[in-house]
């Protein structure tokens, strides 16, 4: 049996990284326990305020955010923390060598209905040791990430992590409260017949995305010549986990629903860490044309269209967009 601690000691040759990952995943154990208690822990419902994106926060969003922030502020290796829930990054220890970004509770609309939610995290190097970190220190492309992962609080709690060139998965053993290795080299099939999209936004999409979904719905009777199936968890962490387990395509595409948003998902808290995991598992991740991991952010809360998963299917979507742009 390999625990997370054993794995980190033998695979990550970066003690600071080990320590920060341990801090994040320890908080994950607490969040997991709170979720298991559900209504009994008085964590359901609205906290009565809105986050920086203008969305209502759930009580557990606030709690998870505070738990992660407090724990990371005490970690000597953490120079700063950026959260999806806070306007600005929070400086931590100026001598630290790492910056941590997180979505404390992804899929928060699932909390009150007892469905899967998760915590997503990304770790970047800190370049200005000795000085207080600022928002601008976090504006690094996703290809600079030293580690990324998520905790999925589902029927069991699972950690997916990448610190080397592969993706590993751990399951939280409820008896020992230890993360135990369950998969050492996660790989995604290149082809798939399963896709995830919130189709209620169809009328807001660009023409190539509408064409793509029309083709999938036409199935055997259309140009794709085979039937496709759809799944939508409404928590990216759940959809990405399914893709790491059995392949598939996930997209939250560009839409014109809100003129201020180029898609719903956040580059730094959702798209970048998930793209690193997906690419390292042999999949692909684009904004429909460009590789997500190469986007240099100009704002810590930047949003981005996302198409990720089985690489041949992602390439098919990209091709439709490129052909359309050529016209
Ligand atoms: P919340 O964390 O605000 O609930 O959003 C979750 C999310 O960003 C992502 O995890 C889902 O894939 C997506 O939103 C679901 O969006 P829709 O509610 O529009 O389907």
C-alpha cells in the first residue's frame, strides 16, 4: 500500500512542493468530513454574500476558502495564495518559493443536493523571494505549473495529482484517513463517444460549436457515422474525473450569454490545473483553437473557453473552429 506521504517522499524531489501539497490535501480531509456531515454540520445554504464573480456563495464555499487560506498562510513555503473566491491574491510568507491557486469548492450548486463537488489546485513557482507577493506574480502561463490536482468529494474522496510527467490517483481511506494510491499512470483513450456540455446555452455558441454538437446529436445518421452519449455533472471536477477514468470530451465553450465573459470557466483556478492533468494523461486541452497551457493571463480571474479530453475528439473540435475562421 502506498500512501500519499510515501509517494511524495519518493517521487517529488522538491520538499517545498511536498509540504504544500500535504497542506492542501490535509484541508481536503476536513472538507470531506464536513460534506459527509452535510446538513448536520450546518454548512448548507447561502452565506448571504457574493464572490468576486458576482455569484452567491454557499456557506461551504466560504468555509473551504477560509480553511485553505489559513492553512497555506501558515506554510513557510507558500509565498502567496489566490482563490477563485477572493478579489485579490493574499500574500503569505515572502521567503516561500511557491504560489498556490485554488477553487475551494467547485460545483457549489451541487452542495445542497448531495452531489459531487471538489477542490481544484495549481502550484506555480514564486520568482521574487524576500518580497511580498502581488497579483502580478501569479500571471504565469499554465505550462509553468509545478503541480496541479483536484480532490473530488463524491461517493468516495479521490485525489488526482500531477507532480512529475504522469497523473496519479489516491482514494481517501475512511478508516485510516490516509490517501492511498489507486492508479499510478492514468491514461485517456484518444477516441471517445461521450461528451459533456451544458446544451441549454446552444443559442449563445459560435457556429462551429453548434455544428459540432449537431453532428454528435445526428450520431449514426450524420457525418460522424456513430452514436454519441452525453453526461453533465455541473461540477468540472466530476466531468474531468470521469474523463480521466474512461475518456470523453468536456467543453464549456465561448458563448455570448454575458458580454463580459469569454466562457464561464476560470483560466487559473479551473482550466490550467485541469489542462495539465489532462495533457499529462495523454489528452488535449484547448480554448477551441489554442493550447490552454500556453495562454499568458492578464488577470487572475480571467475566464476562458475550454475544450478538453480525448485528444482526437479535441482535435476534431479545433479543426471545425480553424476551418470556420478561415472562411
Ligand atoms: P460553481 O463552482 O460556481 O458551481 O461552477 C461550477 C462550474 O464552474 C464548473 O465546475 C461546471 O462545469 C460549470 O460551472 C457548470 O456550469 P452550468 O451551471 O452553467 O452548467
